[in-house]
C-alpha cells in the first residue's frame, strides 16, 4: 500500500499526515466538511475555543453514523428474514413432503 504525505487545514490549524494514496481524496473532503461545519457552529453559537466547535462536530457526525448503523442493522435483519422465508418456500417446492 503506497502512502502519501497530505496536509489538511481545520479551523486555521494545519495537520500533516501520511495516508494511503487511495484515501487522500476522502481525507481532504472530510477535513473540508469538518472545517465548514465547525465554522458554521462558530457563527451560530458562542464558544470558548475551537475545541468546543470540534466537539460539536464530532458529536453531530457520530450521532449520524450511529443512526445509519442502526438502520443498516435493521435492514440486514429484515433482509435475512426475507431470504429465510424465500429459502423455506423454495425448499418446499424442491423437496415436497
């Protein structure tokens, strides 16, 4: 796996990282999204320092991720039940009693 040096800026602070070449674009987009969302929170709410803004971004993003994971878990369970039902029907057709 080839790694590349990447620099991203979040709230005026530069972070230098080494990432897999195929992850560089996603890293840059993520840093831009964090920066934008933190600046938006800064414009909407009073804050003591940038850590407060970053904590709000982290909380918002992890909340959304948790909702997505729960939704996927439900869909996986629902899909497994439907496949099991189809399997039972096919088994009855292929192996009649």
